């Protein structure tokens, strides 16, 4: 069986196609294709409240291309999710309808809690009975979920992300709301939490830190501070040419790191686990559950 997921984010849009099968009773999931296209819908939405004509044209063309890829790979089922930019755009639902009429692809515009739940699908396997604070920083929003014994205790979505933070397009009160939530839920835990970071920026920070040799895929708070300071000391061109970052990663990586560090500082988290999964993987896991009777 072949399954596809599309994550329509505020900073980029991702397609992932996986083959899923069983061999000697074991579930085998193999990534067949992954495409990340840097269409920054958040630039339009967070400044003018809608997706502009040029971005809308590119968005439609990109989804047409994704439809062709799914057809070529003989995809059996798919799910497409639009997050912060699409759900806040005045013309988001209209564009989703236009794409469906043109390509046949159904786009689900999900809220912050649904987004968090889908991402959480992908991280369960990395948790144990200890308390964990999952932090997913996207381009337009940050989802935070508290776990213990692999059970979700509390979750919240905040309107701050890498693109918003970079352009300073957020209300100052959002930081206070985040701090109040952390005080109410995390500070009551009987033992310190370990942060779990998802999103392209924290994965790139982990890679740049040299910690990728760690089998545990963890960084300490001080290691994250150190790599953040190193990256922020470089100009945009130095990040692109020296660190070999894509331009759409080079400008948002520091604003994103500020959010991870702020949450860890407020939660008194001493280390962060970086499992290299995200919304696209959670969607695939949901589709696998849907079709497990056929495997």
C-alpha cells in the first residue's frame, strides 16, 4: 500500500509518499518520496490577511504537481492538511475549494489542536513514562503538549512561529499567554520535564550542533544556546554559503530557536529530544491506522 501526506505550512509545503507493508507480521514503512517546496504563504497572510494572487497561483500549480506525483506513484490514499497560514487567510477556504475543483485533491484546514494531535501521533514511540513537553514551532504557530506515562495531560496552540517572530508580526501578549500556560501546567509536575522538539528548524539546529552522532538525538539546553549564538552571529549570506542553509531556512532559523529556548527556559527543561518527525509523519501514521485491516 502507498500512502501520501501533504503538510501545507506557513514557511513551506511538504509532500511525503510512503510504502507500507507487512513482512513476517512486522509493519514495514519506507519513505519513497519527499519534496519540500519553499512557498512562504505566511508572508502574505500575516501581513495582509490573505494569500496574494502570485502566491495563490504558485500554490495551485504546486498542488497540481503533487497530484501528478501521487498518480505516478499509484498512491492508494492521502491526506492534505493546511495549518496556520491557510486557516487564518481570508481566502484560505476559497483557495482550497478551487484546488479541489481543479485537481480533485481535498485539503483539510485544521485548527491548532488538530495539528498538535496529528504531530503527537508521530512522537508517541519516542516517549516513556517520564514527563515530556512537546514543542512544535511552525511558521505561524507553536503547539505545546504536556505528556506523562505517554498520555496527553494538556495542550495549547499559540499564534507565534518562526515567520511571525522574524517579521515581529505577533502580539506581545502571546509570550505572556505561553508563560502563564507553562506555569499552570508544567510547574506543577513532580519532576523536571524533557522537551521534545519538532519542526524543520530544530532538526537543522540539531544537525549543526554536531549532536547528530548521538543515538539519543538529544541536546542540552546549553548546547542549544551555543548553536543558536553561533548561527545568529553570522550574516544571512554566511548562513547560506558557510552553513549551506537554504535561503528560506537561513532567515527563520534564529527566530525559531528563540521560541524553543524561551519555552525550555520557562519550563526549566534541561534537555531537548529531537526525533526528526513532524506533521507529515503524523498524517502517515493516521492513514496507516485507517487502513491497518488491509495490511
